[in-house]
């Protein structure tokens, strides 16, 4: 209809803007998967749901990533979530009011918050034990234990938990699922399903994506029944990732092996260099023969990532000076990207723990956690060297 004497608008403009050019392009086969951002999908018949129909319930980019995650882990079913926390929240939703989760003690601080602030308020009991001694696990299992949660290596102390031994002792009891947080090593270096784990979980935010530009979580399981329940819970809890993020993580995975090999090499070079430094009193790296669980590590992993910690001979002041003097390592939380990061768990990631808990775990004000990235090892060493010099000047 004409507007106050102006030219007449041709009909159908908005309909065309919405529908024109939306047909599939026949004969086009992109080498890289197109990103499908659709929140809803056309159905063939009312009431017949035989394909992807709604973005929360399924998406082509998510499905591709989930298949790849399952394959890399050597499992049957893969799941992607909006974050590592989204993955854990969905996994813990497998349990009910009155159930008990037994978790290892030296875990990712966010996981501890999730247990203590959310899960226990749902009427699920959570207790913690040091899993490096299997008798602690045995003692802590209760009649209502339904899940055992393992994170290895632990954060930030890099303790290695013997997955096979813990699982053997847990599986003497019926109906206890074992979940393993595989964020630190990824499916490239550690395959918990091979040792009998029921659920492998990752923060894909870290090494799996590897580029510090996505927050996402994942899980892989073998058991069809657990997979069926997780498929429903993924939909009901709704912590699903965006298609663009799925695309980015799929891209990251293509270089996972190359990146992990380099993280391993560089982190060992740096760990060995730190061992000889006059101001360093301890280096916690499972790849070093001096590590207390080095032999267990050799039995259960094929390598190590860029994550490790060290203690210097100073205190809080030296830690601050050291971290603020770094020029290549960035003072930041998180880990697993191509860029090197350094942080002080005592006042940063683990500051919410009580003074006694931090002391018990060995998280002192001189414990520095590094995430060694993919820069040239010589440059990283020079950077650490000058920052240690500045700290102890
Ligand atoms: C980061 C991290 C998580 C949480 O993942 P988000 O993606 O931040 O939600 C869980 N476990 C470990 C070991 C992590 O490093």
C-alpha cells in the first residue's frame, strides 16, 4: 500500500527476505562442514519426529563433534555441553536425592563449588577422599554411593590417581558409576574407558579446543543405557553448546595430537630446567622420574600435557613479583591453550579453600601453576629466568 503519496511498495518483500535463497545448494560439497545455526528444523509430517527438529535437542555441528569425541576416546557415545560445568551438572543429574557421590579431594576448584553449592542442595551427599591411596576409597564408599568421581592428574598438585586400581575396588560394589575428568590429559594421552570408567568428562575449553576462544564441555560413554539417559538429560537440563562453538572445537581437535606432543616436549624441557634452578625447591610434573606417582603414570598414560606446578624458595611476595614480571607467560586462570599461562592457586583458583585445606593439600603461597603453551621453549625459559631473577633480586 502506498504511503502518503509515495511510490507504492511492491508486495512480498519480507516474505522474500525470509525465504528466498534458502534452498540447499545442489552439487556443492564443502570440504569443511557448514555451520548450521538453525534453532528449528522443517518436519515432513506433524507428529513424526525422525530427524533433528530443534536446536536444543540436536544440531549437525554438535552431532559431528560428538561423533568425533566418541571416536577419539575409543567410546560409543559422545556428548557436547555448553561448558565443563554443564557437562558435570548433566552427569550428576543421573543421580537422585539420597544418593552419594565420592570424589577425590584435590579437584578443580569449580567442581568443588558445584558439589558444595549446588549438588548437596539437591539432597545428594558428596564426600571427598585422597584417592592416591586406594584404601581411602574403599573406606569412603557407603551403601548409597552411586558415583565415584576421579580427576587425574589432580589440580594443582598433579597427583596421579591409579584409575584401574580405584575402579577395581569400586566395582566390587554394584551400581556405582565411575566418572573421570580427563581435561588435563585429553583423549590423546589418557583413555579412562580402557580401565573400566563409565563416563569420561572434559572441559573442552582447555586442551581439546586448545585456542582459548571457546567455553565448552564434553562426555563420552560406552554403556547404551547411560547414553540413553544422558541424551535425555542433555535435552532437559539444556546446557548445550552453540553450533559455532561446536565448529571451533571440531577445528581444534584436528591439531590435538600435534599440540599435545609439543606441550609434552616443551613442558618437560621447562620442568627439567626448573629442577636445576637455585630458587626452585620442587617441581610437580608426572613426567619426571622424581614424581611420586611416576610409575603409575607410565602404566596409564601415553604422555603429559603442558600443565604442571613448581614451588620456589620464597613466599607470597616473591610469587607476586615473579608473576607480575613475566613477559611471555600471561598471568591468567584456565589452561590448555597455545599461549603459556601462569597463576598462583593460593590466592587465585584455590583461594576459596580454607587455610587448613590449602596447607593439607600443599597449596602454599610459593606454589606456581604453569600451563605451558606452544611458544619456543628457549623463549619461555628466558622469560621464567628473568622473572625468577626479578622475584629474588
Ligand atoms: C576448567 C575445568 C573444568 C570446568 O570446565 P568449564 O569449561 O570451565 O566449565 C572442570 N575440570 C577441570 C579439570 C578443568 O580444568
